């Protein structure tokens, strides 16, 4: 039984590719390596899969909103 539980916890190739793609997306935008519409093309150069089929981003989010600290209400 323990062996089966361990096998289920091993990372799958799709899971590894998704994690690598998520890290590369951050890198792409932090270092401003290209336009949003070219993100899929960039990912396909590093991660196997059809990343050019990503859902297009429809609106811009101003950088000032990204830099604001979230408001947390306790209680």
C-alpha cells in the first residue's frame, strides 16, 4: 500500500511542464522579454507542449495595481 501512495505523489511530466511554464511566465514579464501575444511562442522554445494556444489576455493591468499591498481584514 505504501508503494502505491508514493507513486501517486511523484510529479508527472505535465505537472513538471506546468511548473516550469509558470516560472518562465514570471521571468518573461518581469524582464519584459516581449509582448503578451508572444508569450506562447516564448514558452514553446523551452517547454514541450502547445503553449501558443493560451487564452489571450484581454485587458491590461496597470503596474501600480500590481505593486500595491493587499488589504487584509482580520476578524
